[in-house]
């Protein structure tokens, strides 16, 4: 499950629903929202005052939770296909 996580492909109106449905922690939700706005790892780490490594780990954890959930977005897109890239 390596590679870049494309949270920016998830429609803004579905992000909160996804965070709740997948059981994201508060910190994961903040990383998810920042990365979904197309912030880079460096921009996210600076915005949230955490290391680049932490942002990468949280992004991996988010992608795993979304893929494991097997949920689909309300528009029908599969989370695991969108987020595990």
C-alpha cells in the first residue's frame, strides 16, 4: 500500500462523513483535512506543528482505515481505490 495518498480526490462535502465512518482520531482528521486541501506533507507539518514523518505516518494510517472500512463515498467512489494510491 505504498505510494501517494490522494485525499484531495475526495469531495469536500464527504470528508467529515468519511472521518466519522472510518473512526479517524482528532489528529488524523486534521491531517486528512489538510491533505485533502492539497497541502503537501511539508505544508501540513508546518500548519499542524508536527514533523514530516508524523504527517506521513498519519496519512498511511488514514489510508489503511479508509481501505479497511470498505465504505463507499455517497457519490459511489470506493474509498480504498481513491485513498490507497
